[in-house]
C-alpha cells in the first residue's frame, strides 16, 4: 500500500515541484545565515560587486518577476501539450505525461527560483541609515538559479516538442511496458508444475465450508497485498481464493474472494480482508501489465478509426506490442497459488497470463483492422517474429490461434486476390515457424509457486 501511495504521489503535478521549491527556500535561508557568519567582503574577488543593497534589490525584483513570467509560460505550454496529446492519442496516455519528472523538475526550479528571490528581497534592507552589507553568497546563488531557469526553459521547449510526436510517445510507452514486464515476470528456471499446485489446493480446500466476501464499494482494483492476505490466511488457518486481479472493475456487492474455513468467521473479518485490496477511480500501471498494453492499444485503435485512418501509427504500436510479447515468451508468469512457511497453499489468485496478453492485443486489432490489408498482413508478420523467439509451446499455441483468426477474418474482408495470396503466404510462414517450435520445445505447462 505504501508503494501504491508513493506511485500516486509521483503522478501528481505538484509533488516534485513542491519538494524542489521547498529545498531552494531552505537553501536561501541557509546562504543568508552563511553571509552573516562569514565576512565575505574581506575577500579580494568580492570587489567586482560594486553595487549596493538598493541596486541588488532592483536586480532581484527584475529577475524574480521574469522567472514567475517564465513559470506561467511553462504551465501554459504544459496544458497545451496535454490537451493536444489527449485529443490525438487518447486520455489514457496522460498518465505517462504526469509520471514524467523532467517537466516537473523544470517547474520546480522556476517556482523555487522565484521563492528564493522573494526570500532574499524580504531580507535586504534599503533604508538610507541601514549599515547592512550585500549578502554576496546569496546573490550569487540567485544569479546562478536565474541562469539555470533560462536553461531549463530552453530544455523544456525542446523536450515538449519531441515528446508529443507519435513515434516518441509510442516508444516511451513501449519501453515502460517492457520495464513493467521485467519487474513483474520471472525467469524461466526453477519451475514447478501448475498441476501439482492445483492438486494441493484441491486437497486443502476439499469439503471445507465456503464464505464469500463482497465488495463494499465500486472501483478499479489498483493493488492487492498478496503477502498480507497470505499471512492472514496462515494465522487464521484458512484458505483464500481471490476472484479478481489488478485492473478489474468491481461493482458494489460483487464477490471479491472466497474463504475456506472449518469455523465461522466474525462479522468484522471481511472488512479486515477488504483493507488489503485497494480500489480506485481509474486503472493504473501499478501491478497491472494489461494497462500499459491498453495504452498502446488505444493509440492504435484511434489510428485505425475512419476519422484518422493512420495505418503507419497503428503499425508502430503493433511493433512495440510485439516487442513486449516477445519478451513475455521468455518469461514465466507468477503462479496462481501462494504457500505459507509450512508449504501449505493458503492463497489462490488469478494472474494475468500470456494468453490474456495476446487476447488483449490481437482481438481488438483484428476486429478494428478488418478490411485494412496493410495492418492485417503486418499482424501476421508480427506473430511470425514473436514465434521465432518463443521458447514455450503453450505461448506459441496462443499466438498461432490468433494467426488462424486473422487469416479467417482476412479471407472474408479482402477483395483483391493478390492481397489474399499475401495473407496466406504470411500465415504459412507462421505455420512453419510454429511447427518447428513445437518440435524443438516440449510442452511447458509449468510455473512457480
């Protein structure tokens, strides 16, 4: 739950700039204190500052006013960029812009520089009878921050102009999806059969009374604390079966989990279990690989819509999705069962598997690309590329099933004989690679507990 809270903080616009601005205000106070403790004016190089407190105050007024104007420009550009991105690519990708810390760092530097200047202005006294000396160290800091703010503005304009390009957005989402795969999925080694775990679960829950826990509110499942639920089940000598996974939408009073226990449970016990399942207003990429797939898919489907009809953008999305599926074929999805310290299976969950990922990608693309020869042919070429790197026969079977569906849909929608021959040729290539893979790699109905 702490990780989920931290992820939500990072997706807010205010958090990172607030941290930076607060740090610069504290820096201003510290440098002003240092100016009072250290007699900098006795140093020879300070002779270049031939300006008094009145002049320094005027300089600070000008730079501080300029910086707050730059801050308004940056905010305006950010809003325009977010609006253009949402209109062109869909609202789901806004999450990636909000997670991008580069823009927030620039905003933090600008706001922090403004507050730094205000802090110095509140300290410098311009009264004619005042004997206050110029805080040279603090002023030098202000000048450096002003230069840094200008550099940040130039970088920000360059960065925004590149990130709103379609290929750049698609590649960034694809890279984030690959990173999520590396964090979530496991290596192929150290495997144990699913069938064995299933048998242990069936034996453990056989003939036990079942209680169902229902949802108290509606929302998307953001995070499930599996370790906490597994520990609770061990302490209570129970077995818990989850009926949902991150990304699912739950309606109020819908079943969330089943409890297998020989004793009756208390009325407050379901609330204890519900506390370990976080529900929110929208889907997030935290513990939800399918969400990142849906982001790329949304861009591809908008590109395939009659109003836009941009097949090349859809093909770019398909290429990055194929990169992620190819990475999944050499990974092992977490097992649906969790054991306690004594080797007893306490928790059964429903994980997102490779077949689910393939269905999420290929079903909508095939349905929306019907009649688009370029995209349909590219889909088969994509499947052949993934089959070439697949080392799991079950994954290959799921992929080849989609190749058959694409061939069937293409035969019905293609009008040109040459296009039909092209699609048949690509399918036969997939079939050859699939059959070769089935001979090389044995049936791998395996996972880890």
